C-alpha cells in the first residue's frame, strides 16, 4: 500500500470527483446508472490526466498506479454515495 500513500492526493481527487458525479447522477437517475456513469467518468478523468502529463513532459513515463489511485478513491466514493442512496430509498 506504499503506492497509495504516495498518491493519496490523487485518491482524494478521485473521491471528491466521484462524490459530486455520483450524487448528481443519483438525483437525476437511479442508483445503478449512477454507478456505471460515475465509474466510466472517473476512468476517463484518470486516463486523460495521465495522458496530459505524459504528452506535456516527454521524459515522464506513463504510470498506471496514478490511474489506479484515482479509480480507488472514486470507487470508494461511489460505494458511500450508493449506500446512502439505497438507505434513503428504503
């Protein structure tokens, strides 16, 4: 878990993004589409961020662990928002 400790700011960014997107999706749609939409958008944001850094700095090596950190933070946020949404529905 050393890789996650080094990338905690990326995981926090993914969590904040996930909470915002998933909450909006739960409000305007249902829970299952919100999970799918949020997961896809977090994946897109992580890949786009890494590609942007890669092309801006040619010495930089593409690092999949940065994308995994953003995805992990985002998926934890999706889990939390989905649980609260399901509790509110029932």
